[in-house]
RNA sequence: GGUCCAGUAGUGUAGCGGUUAACAUGUCGGUCUGUCACACCGAAGAUCGCGGGUUCAAUUCCCGUCUGGACCGCCA
């Protein structure tokens, strides 16, 4: 009782073959006399037909959705063909039907167009994953992973593993902690990324490493963020930034080709961090549409309009985006909604003008004729354009206008959803300054090297110091990021010093690593690509849960297993852990 | 930590200060030999998330809470 074919295999040239199939009952259509059964497996659907004179007729009548069945029969050409499925020209005249297993009525419709909400789908994920769309997402994931391995293997990379139980570090995301039974009071941390280990592989002389690595970060979730996620983690010795970027491009070209048969063009455009932020208001710009940020600060230095003028004189910026040919599409009420949207990003307000023969809008009366002419000129305003201004501190201007730009592009359907726009964002600042804590943080991570000519800036002028760091961006998603690493022990120690570590702190947290740098460390660098986001792009979904087999909800729970869950007091006692209340 | 949206038969939605709580789909029964979202006829199926309050009366209004989702903060 084995199967001879899968349910997507049998075409017109199999007519008269005796075949045996297995699968799930996807749908039955009982016409009173004739019964049609759609038999589904992961490959596709085959139609079974049973007529009243067939000895299996009663059995066929009893079949319900999601029963697992075995069918033996002869392939025949259909009277009425269904050309929308690959097997639609044939059907199986059943000579034997065996119910392998029955099924309860499923809580969700097992078909591409399910009617269930995500809540229900996640609770019955094993049924949700029977749906062909979901199977395709995970199959694409499989192909992308194998394609990645093929590419990296053929470029002399070694797939090496690193520990899941490792050491907590204070920098970066919150750690998931695992109590140690053998060492009561001590904790392992799950890795946020294998960063230090992959650098140690370089020190060990492996030269080219990769790992499809699970990473864990105990931070709040988003549509594109899960607490455990997968990175394609790569590290190389002796390569330049340009070489690493070219290698990454080659990988992405192959993955896109193998997974969805799309040719993407390499090399990708390269933007500096400053260009990206200034033009797009984002360090991960979506370049599939225009509406770039325009700096109009100079126009308003001496303006009568005090809101703009004061912002400029207080080191803020006045920037704007122009929504082409859309003044008539946005009512005052609509613009108020846009303003509310901008306020989410801390903008104090959203000023606007419409150009309909002349500039109109609430702020028009505050602007001189010169200023109006300057605005029109500077951003090449045309009739029926809408211009939206944010005047604020630099990062607020960029954040709010950057988000608004994407928001409006979605509203007006300006984005070609079939397009893949890749670019690199390079020359990142080495540090970020935290106003509240009055200290510098590593913008990337504390092992990122400053550019060669920036070593002095590292401690003399940290705000301006540029790193050898690069992000690869696709359609507004940060697909991956990497850097050349510090391979000089003194420089690494200096880095910790600028970050506010005492020598003792540095020794406690990273002593083994600083020590390792002393034994002949090759220049090295790498990149990590977010596999889940990559699959989102490949499958054109906007929900990371769709491309992860068993994901968590936004409150970091699994509704199916109900993890996380309480544990027994015995278990806690064994670990030496006491609960607070 | 914060803001916003949602929670009503198995599933997805509608609805309303007083209802026999509606529709679709699924389920069950019936008719039907070429369907492929089969069609048609009929039936069953609801603690209106949970707790409290207002009211003569709450599924409906208010407060709290839980769950799901989107976003801000957070994510070296």
C-alpha cells in the first residue's frame, strides 16, 4: 500500500496508468451520483472520481475534509478539464479507497484563502501549515537556505557551530538568561548573535566561516521582529570591505535566482549613512519611490514665520517632502491625520502648503513673497503639488518625514510591489551618544573598527568618528549589516574605554577576547543577514510570523504550546532560583 | 513602559439600552451523474472574552482585566 506518485505529478500522458496515491481530503463534491474528491499533499492536488456503481461508493461518501486516505485507481482523461491546476486534465477512477486516518472538523479552512484570524491559525499552527501558501513560504525558506549553503560552500566557507549557552554581555539587547543548576546563582545567556565566537574562528585561522544561526533578543516584538530569529552569519579574514560586499551581493543574486527566479542587479548602489538619512529620513531607505526630503532651512533663516525661523536658529532643521500632483487628494482633515501620524515620531507639528496657481494653506500668510518663490524654486513645485514641512531637531525631522514619506507612498500606492531595490548604506558613525546617560554607545557593536583615517577621531572626536560598517538594505528593510572588526588589542581596549568601561569591567566582560587578540589576529570582518526578513522579501509578505514555522505572538508567547509557562517549585529549587512574589 | 484597533455559533463578520441576536461559510439531513468555491431544500449550532459599575433593563454605555494585532520607546 505504498504510493506510486505524488498529487502534482499525473498529467495527460499518464492516462491508463494504474496508480496509488496518498494524501489529505481537501474537498469533496458529492453530486448525488458522482463524488469528486480533491486529494492534497505537499506537492499539489489530484481529483479522484467515484460513481455509484463503484464498490467503494459508500466509503467515498463517508470521507470528510482532512481525512488521510489511500487511493488506488486508473488515470483517465477528464470530461471537463480544469486548466487552473497542473493535474487538471486527468482524474483517478478509484478502484480501492482506504481511510488511513479520520479527522475532526478542523477549526480553520485548510486552503490558501483561510477565513481564520491569526490567533486561531497560531493555536492550530499544524493545520495552518497544511495550507499551500504556508507550505510555499517554508519551501522558499528551505530553498533560500540551501542556496546560501551552496554559494558559501563553493566559496570555501566552512559551516561551523557556536554555543547556544553562552555568556551574558551588558551591551546591546536584553539577554535571555538560563540558570545553571551545576553553578547555582550563575546564568548562561542565549546568544544575541555569535559575534565574538565568529571572530575567534578568524583568530583560530579558519578564514571563512558561516552559520545559519539562531539568535535571541529579549526585546519587544514587531511585525518584522521575533525574539528568536535566524541569521546567515558570515565572517572572513583578510578581505576588504569591498570584497565582503561583493561576496554578499553574489550570495543575494544566487538566492534570489534560486528561490524565486528573479535576476537582481549587482553591484548595488552605495549610499553613505548621511546621504540616506538626509535624503530619505532613514538609515534603511526604501528607494522604490521618490518624495525625497528637501532641506529648506536656509530659506527660513530670517523668516517672519517664527516657528521656522526659531527652529533654524536653534540648530534645528526645516525640511519638507513634496507629494506630487496630490494637493487635491488631501483635505484639511486628511492632512490633520498625516500630522497625527508625524506626531507619533515626536514632531511638534506638520506645516503644509498646496500649490494651486499660488501657495495656499494656514502658514501661507506668514511667508513673504520671496520665501514663497524660494520654496517653489528650490523644490521645483508644480501645480497641484502638496508640500509638507517638519521643523524640529534634526533626528525628529528625519524620523517623522522619513516615516511620513513611506506612509504617503503606501496611501497613494506609489510603490511597485514587484520591485527589489537593493542598496548599501556605508560610513556609519562608530558611536551613538546617549543624552540621558551622557555616554557613548557602539552604534554597531563594540568590535567594529573605525575607518583607517578615523582612528584619532575614535577618542578625540567620537561624535564624528566613521566606522568601517555597512548595511545591506532592500525595500526599506535592513536585510543585514556588518563591519570590519578591530584586530588590534590596544585599539579594542581603547574602544571599551571610550564606551565607559573601566579596565576591570572590560577585563570581566571581555577579558578572554582582548587576550585572544594578542596572539596574532588577522584583519577580519563579516556580515550577518536576517534570514527571516530575507524570506519575507522573497515571499512578498509583511509579517515575519508567516515565514517562521512556529512563531511567537507580539507578547512573546506561543499560543499553541502555551510557552512560556510556570515550572514546578522543585525545578526552581534545583536551579537555586526563587520567584519574587 | 506608552498609544491605537479588535474580541458575538466551529470559523469569519453584522448588529442593537428592551431582538426569537442577523449574514456567510463550515457541520448534519435530504434532492441531484461532470463538479472543481458544485447547485438547490431543510436543520442544528451563541456563557455576545472575563470581572465590576450605571440602569427598571447591558451583548450594547462606563471602568478594570485578559487575549490577539499595529505602532512609539526598546532592538550593541
